C-alpha cells in the first residue's frame, strides 16, 4: 500500500467557515476514503494557522520545524498545502519569500526521502470578506489578498526548479464568502476529486 502524507493548514484540517468546527467532509478525509480501495493510505496532518516558512514561535504552526517530525521515509507521496497564513498582515512577505519557503520544505523532505513524489497545492485566492470578518480581520488585510494572488506564480517557479508537481487550487475551488479564507463542503469535495484523479490517472 502506497502512503500519502497530506501536510497543510486549516484548509487541510477542515476548518468550517460557518461555525469553526471541523468538517468531516474535508478534502483530505474524502481523499482517504476514495483512495483506500486503490491501494493508498492517506495520513492527514493539517493544523489551523500553520505557516509555510514564517516561524511564529510555535512548533506545530511552523512548517520547517514540525514537518521533519511528522514525515518519515516510508511515505511515497507528500502533498504540501501551506502558504496562505504567511500572507497575514503582520508579515512583510514577498513572492521570493513564498518561493524560497516552499523550496525549503521540499529540500527538508528530500533529505529524508530522496525519491519522494511531492505535489504542491497552491492555495485559492482570499476574498474581500476576510477583511470584514469579526475574527480574521485581525490577521488579514487587503495586502494579504494581493499576496494571495501572487503565491501561485512563486510556487510554480519553485515547482519547476525542484521538479515537483503543482496544482493551483484556485482553478478549481473558491474560498467561502462567509470568511473569505476557508473552503466549504462543496469546495472540499471538488478538491478531493481533483486529487483523486491525480493519484489514480497519473
């Protein structure tokens, strides 16, 4: 059985934009169900507010620190789904930061498992409603929305350099109008179907 690690932030965890509970029909859980009969084991490793490269002092939230602890050489695939939290208004991030941040994660993993197949998921663009949300407006502003529009270009360049696969989630799923940040159930189902096709039709 081939093993897949889905490593990401709150949209991998399945944060529900309606009431902040955890969605049972999150994309990583749906993918786990869909792929089981095809000989894949999917391990979910999503966490709210996880950053791609910014170290905010928390082990669990800082990908370069926690990824080596949850990853091991028995995995055949890694799905990297982080980056949107690095757009928060506290941080002066640039396109180059995003590019080098994801490259660093790829290099960390390949030191452990050189033959690992890595799929980078570029996050969907933030919506204006995030800056008016009662909670997330404390973290994101209009500069965050602009930065979210620049991530795919940075990740695509990183994917080419590191010979990783990449999917731009914004081509398939939009974040909820409720909080402008998280996917609803329909978007999660769409993402799960796209990834199911990736793993079964390659």
